[in-house]
C-alpha cells in the first residue's frame, strides 16, 4: 500500500476588518494623564481618568492633541495610585 505524497497548502491571508483602527498614539495617553479633569475612584487604589467635553475644548488640550481630540474623548486610563503607573488604557469603540 502506498501513501500519497504530502502537499503543503498555501496559507490564506487573514482578512482584516474594515473598521479596525490603528493603535492608539502615546500622545493621547499622555494628554489624558496630564489634562484629565474627571477621576472616578475604582477602589483598591485605582482611579479611572478621563477628559471631559469641556476640557477637550480647552486651547492647551487642543494644541497637545491636534486632530486626535475626537479620539481622546473615548479614552480612559486606569491608574494605580499606589504604584503611580498605568494599569490599562481603555478606548470605547
């Protein structure tokens, strides 16, 4: 009995979703950390930091973000007060 020879199949390219956004620039995260005006205590030394609509209209925030102001409106940073470090960056879809 003979076996047929193995033929490697070409891998099909992975389809990327049309709505997929590029990665969030570090300048947006930096602006949220520097200019945030909304802070919600999450417990255990964690705080959720955001920029309000009013703060996004401020000249210094507009200058720092440029065209990314609209995207920064949907960004929140989960901050660890005890360690002074970012836990997670969240972006609403």
